[in-house]
C-alpha cells in the first residue's frame, strides 16, 4: 500500500508539472521502471559528430586596395589573393600532365599553332626586322615570308608583293568550365577582358596589345588569337588574356568597373577558392569553390582560406608560432632579415624561396654609341675597344667567376637549404691570368703598381691599360656585388673604378643617360623585362640608338646576326631540336654576365605538408600535415 501510494503521488506531481507548461518531462528517481520508459522515448536521434572546417590561416602585411584586374595595381597583397581565386590557365594535372582548361595546349604538331604567309599593305601594323611595332611604309625593313630567318630582311616598297609570316593560335576550352558563381566560362569572357585591357590604357598590357591583330570567340569554347605580321610569340602566356565574367560585368561602364564591389571586393574566379567575406583592415575569408575544375578530386585541401592582415612582422611571427597563422606571405619581405634570424625562423617552420631568375646583370659596354657608323679609331677614339674582343670578355668573366660570387653572397645571407645550385656560366679550366696573357694583356709595372697593358690585342692600341669604370646603383646589394667584382678583377691585374649613382641618374634615358645612351665601360644593372627571354634582351633590334629613340635592352650594343638567329630559334615554337639554351648562348657571345636573382621568401608552419618544389601560387594544392 505504501508503494502504491508513493507511485500515485509521483504520478500526480508529474501531471501537475506538465499542466503548468514545463517543457522537459520530469521523472522521479524513485521509479526505475518509469525512468527507463521515459529515457527510451526521449533519447536523441543518432547523428554523426560535426567535423569543423579545415582552415588555412595566411598572415599578410598589406591589405589589397582592390581586386579589379585593370585598376593599375600589381601589389604583392593583390597577387596573394589572386593565387587563391585564380590559377594559371595553362596549368596541367600533376599526374597526367593534361591541361586543366583546354582540350590540349596549342602546338604546331596538334594544329593549335598555325604559321602562314600573308600579304601586307601600307599603313598596316607589323613587326619590322628590328623587332619594333610600326605602320608599314615605303622603306620599312621587314622579314620576307620566303624564309623563316632574321638574317635576311628586305625593304618593303609599293611595287613588290611581299608577304610576311603571321601566327594564329587556337585555344579550345574544355566543356563544363564554370565561374565560381556557377555560370559557364566561355571564350567570349577572354575577348571581353581583352577589350577592357585595351580601354584601360595601362602600360603593363601595351606590349601584348600592340602585337595582337585580333582575338575572336568563334563559339563558346573556341578562342582564336592572331598576331600582327612579323611577330613570333615566344610564350603562350604572353598572348592568353585572363578572362573576366562577361555575364556579370558586360553592362558596366569602365568607371563603374573600377569601383564596383563585384570587381574590387567579391570578384568571381575560376580558381580553387571564392571570396565570401572581406572585413576591412582585419581579414579576408575565402571558401572552397564548388565549381573548381578539380573539386571532384578533393582539391583544394582546405575548406577555408583566411587572410589575416597583420602589418607588424613580430606580431605575425608570434601568430605563426602560436598557431593563429599557418603561413606568412611574401608581403613581409623576409629576405631582408639577417641570416641568423632566418635560421631561427626555419627551425620550427619551412622557409620557401622563389623567383630565382637572375635579374642583376654585369653588362659589357661592347659597342658604345660613339662607335656607331664605323666611327671607332684606335688612334683618335676616347675609349679603346677593350670589350670588342670576345676572348677578353670571357677572360674577364673567368676572373669574376659569377657562380662562386653569387654563391658566396647567398651563403652569407641565406640558410644553406634555401640556396639552389648555380649554373650561370660553364666552368673554365684555364687560369684567367694565363688566359689574359695569351690574349695580349701583359702584366707590367706601372705608376699604380702591376697592371695589364695591351700588346697585340685585336683592335686595341698597344700600351693601353686594362682598366675601366664600373657603373652601379646605390642599393646594398649593388654595393656589395660591385665591391666583390672589383676585388676579383684586381686579383687578375685589372684596375676598376666604381661609379655609384642614384637610380634616376643610372637609368636616365638616352642619349644623355650613360646606360641607355651607351656611354659606359661596364655596368651593374637590374631589371626583369617581361615577354623577353634572356638572350632576346641582347639581339640587334634591342640596341638603344637614335633610330629607335634610345629605347632597348641591349645596352651592350652587341650586333651579331648569328646570335640573333640562334636566339630566335631558341625562343620560338619553330626551334625543334635546333634550339640552343639561352644561358649557353649568352655564355658563348657574352654581352653580359647574369648575376644575382631577386628572390622572395615566404614561410609556412610545419603543421602544413608541403612538396619539395613548393610555390605560393600553388597554395591551393597544399595539404595539412597528418
């Protein structure tokens, strides 16, 4: 009876609580049978544990001003974001080497690249024999289509039916390509972007625009580029315009495009990620692009990318250490740190160095402007022709030993595992001092001690001392490298005087400027010209002179039809097996000695598994360490 009474009381209390609106059923601990029944009824449905998104946090020292491709900005911060929302259109699958965006990479063999002879007429833009874009007129030197050679130009006139070579390249887009908003990416998007570049009038795009005759979308998947007659494309990247979404932007004016949120803050792309949130001054958040071409293969590795704006390097390094950041991008200019700091940084992280192409060159003043038109004379010219002899240039290069010079500099400034092997010049087996003696540069006693003077050196007056000036800028790198050059040449009995000057003076336009006016002995210059292979910088058409308004990269004044022909064959699709490596060609003719690369550093935490050939542009491929 007591138990029955107790159960009855408990039941009454339970009903009263329910009537009062209590959401949660209450079960008396004194009723195990009832407890079991209620527990079974109220148990939650079995669900999988929610997995948090996998996030890659990237610290950046700068916030992009905007992300519109044609706003004139090429900041490193902008490029960092671009690496996530776009990828190289000529990218291939890592395993199969198949193109991600095109049915195949255009070549002559597969019919994607077509060379044909076309008639030309007066007033038509062409590339003349000197490599300049001109409007065809009476007396223009052109490459006649009867052969594919730069050695036999002809003079165009109205009476002859000359033809010129013209390249056409056809790109066939793969079906199913989509923008990150799900709309189809079509050939017209490339043409749309091309016309925006034309209207932008930005100097960055003028080189390619001037050499493009037309860009046409034949259908949704077929894009046809045609160059101006005489122009030989060296790299598909030079002629393939980065598309913009015509479906989204075609009705915008140019002024609206510069300020629209759709172009500056949330542009659609075709890369691994798409931008979803931009908290000004704080962070930029990107998520996986579900329409990415490799999305079905589980790429990219991360669900989200978060760019955190952290201007202070020390704060960014602390965030890297405590896990708030996984990567510090190139905006931190880590290459400016001392070697000891870099070594400390690399103990717990992975330092990556990129951009090893040499941008610093030691240029020989082979043919000063004063020698033009055959005006050089051993007896009357102000400067003897000491660099006109190739063997002399090679012996001087052997004294400098560019590979070891660059290696010594890098060893002073970088941890050992970051330094790539150097192979700018082939090694010389002979002693440079002996080499100089054989040429005729004899070591003699002079007013300033032992110096070399000419005895039978070609085109040089006997008794001329082997001494000259070295023109250079005032940066720490230029100063350090120039001093090392001077010391090495001194060991060969060559006297060099350093002429250090501000960049504005060093690179002053010709004819007044010493470099572009070709009025120097030897010069240390740094530049990274776009669209040009290294040897192309020193072809005859690139010599600055009064004929081309002193514009050109061949400051050395090298003029060699054989060099021009070999370089042309090296840098065109027509080279085949006859092509010659540009570095070898440069070493053979030696207008300049490649020296320091303008490398850039970035750092990633060991929490990320990176391939050996890591690149920031391929950050979308990286995976977390397991």
